[in-house]
């Protein structure tokens, strides 16, 4: 897993960002992950241009219950394809979390992030430094630091393979 | 120390006793997919296993966009039919008069059974808890993996016990209870947890009402939601069971819960979830008079015969003031409504009745909203843009509240028309 420090801009979201806001049901018939990136956050008020303006390496930062709602994996694929290296949130909806792990997409559980967003301690456009391996997060713009809990041992094998399907393929080859 | 339902169901599947927090790998029983079986089939093929592990454990039910409204949907459906043929999958509900909304079909066809581990590539798979199943929604990759391996991992969830007592007052129903609970504990209030419904009021409820409760478990973040597999459930599944491997399991009296809540039905009033989150609870008095442009009576949450009867009771002999879309949950429900004269009631009132399926619930077709429009709906989600337009507004409510509102053209209190 990536142990080096990543640097990028923060795109900050609220609590309860649901799957329709991340990837709207209008585009569910799309099956090519590469084409999903362009629709990321199209329905999120004030971030309609996210897909055009976010640069590979930027971070999605959110409060509680990120990815609430539908089981659609598009909501993981679109951010992954856009080059967002990790989603930082206070916590994730259960299905979003599983979908992320099963696609080898890192997410960090960051205690206190929801309140920090509300208090303006981490804002849109802030420069962040994130170490996915250790969970250390630094807001370079204002000096605030956060800590994210990385995946547990359970999911590490799946993540290391690049996702559940890759993991199964590798396991099948070994036999 | 006693065990929760989740501990018992997952322990039985694992073959050894388990406790909350442990991780188990189990063989799921039925694996349900709807129109998204097409992309799952593609992912499945990438794994390199030629055949699914047990074809008769897969259930495919087309419902999200039927009959196909676009060429993309049509292609998806075609790919599913080809995969069904290729893999010899016996349980396939195509666009026919045997079909309907997937969760309704899973229940009325005898797939949802007590104690089974059931997974579905749809977040509302938690509905089957009304029959005492451990059922939960998963993503597509994970479903493809389950088809290939016959295995899925679960962290045994902590449990939330909700004890319900009392009786509904006039005009109040199971939808009002679940909207109130979600409003209280919020959209992540049961994150990762197993929600158990207990108490005399649950025992008194019909299975249809229990389905409404369990269906919306996901809207508070739950992994699964479940009601006791009592005599009502045993009677309902008698003769239709798709397997004999089920077992009625329930929590021990001294099970340990992460949290406990209790509700008295007598204290509830008709209510809504305001735009744009399901936990945005408001009692009817607070929103009464809000102008609406459309009413929707349908979805896996509230379109069973019991729901249609309640709505028809309010609409009988009257005329709706706004366009009102009625979509029975399955063709079986449709036929029953026809035989009971309910479809006549809806048509006489000016409602549009469409074929069973998900319809406009997630914005596919049959009732998309225009910018600035407001819909009152019996469905389970009111996310921004859920019904197709991000400048529209969705209020969630019970069938009675939706029917009363349709008559007035504004959000209305069903108690005033009953």
C-alpha cells in the first residue's frame, strides 16, 4: 500500500453525502467506470463542476455517513477514475465502505472531521498532506492536524491485491 | 450470556458460535440481483470461473426500468437473458405478468425465509428481515465474487433493539413509525448494526407492515433489520418455501445490545420526511398545506395490497387534484387489487396506474419531476434529484398521507379525510 505522503487540494463536503449526490441515478445504466468520472458530484449543490475542476491527487473530505443510500459502486468508481487517491470522512455508510475495500480504493475514518468541517478547521481549497499508511493528515494551509484510521488487517489482503476481483483472480491462479 | 439474532443467524451459517465484532465467512443462501445483474455478469466473467457456484441460489428479477425505456436498459436486459441461458439459472423473473419489484417478489415467491443468509445487489435487500431472514445489500463486485465462490465475509454486527408497544391511532401506520425512528436516530444512527424489532405491537403488525419497517433499515445505516419469525410468518411461507434449509431463529431474552430504544405507537402522528434526507422528520402539522404537483403510491416500501387498500379507502368516490401515479408492487398485487375493485377506485379518482416495477422511485421513468415540482411519495428515499430532477422536492409519507394529499393538491392530514 502507498506509504508516501500525498499532497493535494481539499474538496470539502457535509455530513450524509448520499450516493445520488456522489453519482446520480440518472447515469446508472453506464457500465464503463472510465465514463463515470465526469458525473462525480454533479448533483451536489455548489460542487457541480467538481469533475471538471478537481485534479488527480485532490482529496474528498466529508463528515459523517459518506455514501449513504444505494449500493451502487459507481459512487466509488467515479472518484477512483477521477484520480482522487483517498476519501477522508468521519465515517462511511456500510455499503460504500465495503464497495471501496472491494475495489481496492482507500478510505480513512477520521475522528472529529465532521465538527472540524462545521468549525471551518478544514476548508475547500486547503492544501493537505495525507499519509494513507499511517493515517496522518495535515492541513498545510492552516496547520491543523487530523488522524485517520486505515483499513483493518481483515481488508488489507483485498486492498493489496487491488480489489476483491483481483484478489480472487490471484487466489484462483495459485491453486 | 444470550445471543442476538445476528449472532445466531451468522453463527449457524458459520457452523460455530460467534459474537459481535468477529469476522465470519459464510455461504449465502439466495443472492438477488435486479437489472444490475448485467454489469455483475461482466465482472463475474473477469474472475475466470466459468460457472456460478450454485445456479439455483441466484435470483434475477427485472424491475428497475421495465419494460426497457432506453436502449441502454434494453441492452442490459438482453445481456441478463443471455447470462441466465448460459448459466442455467432457474429463478429468473423477466418482463412478464409473473414479475414485479424485486423485494416484493423475493417475499411473495418464498425466497425470503427465516434464518437464511440472503444478499442482494440492492440496498433495500434488508426488507426480508420481515420474514426473519438475515438479509443485506452489497455492491456489484462483491456479488460477482459471491457468484464465483459461494462465499461472503461479514463482521458480525452489534445490534440495536427497538421495542414497540401500543396501538396506532387513526391515520397512522408503519411508515410513520419508521420515519419517526429514522428522524430520531438519524441517517447513520444504526450504521453497521443489526436492527431488531421487538414487542407486542410488532407481533400485532401484518407482514406487509413489517416489510415497510425492515425495508427502511438501510435509511438509518443498518446492515440488516429483522422482526420475529412468528406464526404469521410461518403461515405466510407455508407451501411456498423455495428451500427447506430455513430455521426460525430469534434473539435470546438476555442477548446483549449496543443500544435499546422503545416506541409507543399511540404517541405517533402522521408525518413526512422533508427534502432532501430521510431523517428530516416533520409531523404533519408542520408541513400541512405545502403545495404538491405529483403523488406517488408505489415502491418496495409501500405498494402491497394492504397499502393500496388504505389509499383506496381514502380515494374512493373522490377525485385527485394532482397527477397521481399508482404502481402495485407486483403483478400478483396488481391482480388482487383488480379483483378487489381497487383499480377501479384509483381510475375513478383520476390516478394513472402503471405496470409493476420501480417506476419513478429512482428517476428512471414513469413520473420524473420537472424543476421546481414537489412530489409526495410512499417510497423510501427523498435525496436531491432522486426522482430525476435536482431542482425538485420529495416528501416521503405513508399511503394514507399520500392519498389524502393527492385529493387536496397539497400535503394533507389523513385524519381529516378518514
